[in-house]
């Protein structure tokens, strides 16, 4: 099942993103924390956002939380945990069983990161959802699959697992063998986009449809399929060049490119 991540069409209002995704033929939608925050700025409640999504009819594949909870302390930590709990509740209300969070971008004690995973894992469990944690190839510390697996194994929480994102995998130098080594029970969620042949350090809004860059998508999707993963795979491809184009064209082009590299 293929979902469209709302960041892919970042400059398009959410209501129109939903219409585009359904019209083009995507199977679901991935919502960000930013979608709810932007609605709040316009005087709309979270319930209004969920009602909009429900009325459109597309399933919600995943709901994003705000990152920073791994190493934060004091009042900021309490705020982030409240946000995490809030987003888990919104996911459950939308009939979605998965929330995702990027890792913290800075450095800290990896034992502390694992303790934090266990803490938010309990919040996820309270709402009946699972957490997929995404390493960031441009983070200072948690920037590889191997290091992310180390934290998750140390945490050992049944409601928490890995998010495999092809963009960060290939920008970090991961290989198909690294992906193959991931056990099915570790894998919670998948995001994808292609990586340009030439990249700029620190930049992450240069993502492309499958087949336009260096990711071996046919092999990657085959590995994920062989593991028995049957959840959503979300196309997350923020790129200013795409934002400047008609949303329908961007969404349709990406869906066609994805289907062309999926296992038959």
C-alpha cells in the first residue's frame, strides 16, 4: 500500500493534498505534526483536521510527532512528551496504528536515548499504536542504521521499532545487505524517495521520485516484500522544484514511478 506524505506537497493546502492523493490513486496519506500546527494557526482544531481527513476517505498511514524528546530535559521534555501523547491520540482517533518520529539531531548519551524510547513506547501503548523511529543521515550522532538499531535493541520496547527511509539509508552509505539484515520484527514503517547522484551536506529537500537517483528501488522493495512487511510505504519527497509544479502532476508522476519499480 502506497501513501503520500504531506511534506511532498508542502505548499499545497491539506484539503487539496487529500483531494489530489485520492484523485491520482494513492492508497493512503501520512500526516505530520505540522499539519495540525498549521490548522491551529488558522483557528482550526485537531478534530477539524481529523474530520477533513475522514470525509476524504483515504486511510491515514502514519502520524508524525515532534522530534527532540530523546535528549530534552525539564520543561521542554514535558512539553514534547505531551505532544507525543497528543499525536498518538490523534493517530488512534484517525484509525491509524502507527506514529513516527525522527531522532534528535544533536548528540547525547545513547543509554538516555534508549530510556526515552521506552518512555514514549509506554505512551504509544496507551493509545494502541506503534512508534517507528527514523534515523537521520544528516544528524550529528544517530545518522546510521547500525547506530539506530543499537538504540532500539537497548530500549527493547515491543511498541517501538525502526522506520526505514530509502533517502536516509542511501545518504548514510547503507547497502542492500544492511537492509536485508533487519529482522521483520524490527521493522515498523517504510518511507521512500530517491537520492540525487550529487548531494549537498545538510540539505534534505532534494528528494526525487524512484528511478531519478541512486537508490536500487527494485531490490529494496523486493527485500521489504520478502520480509513479509505488508504495511504502508510512504512517499516523502520534499523538494522546492516539486512544490513549484502542479500538485496533481507531482503526485501522479511519483505514483507511476513507484509502481514501475515495485515487485510484480
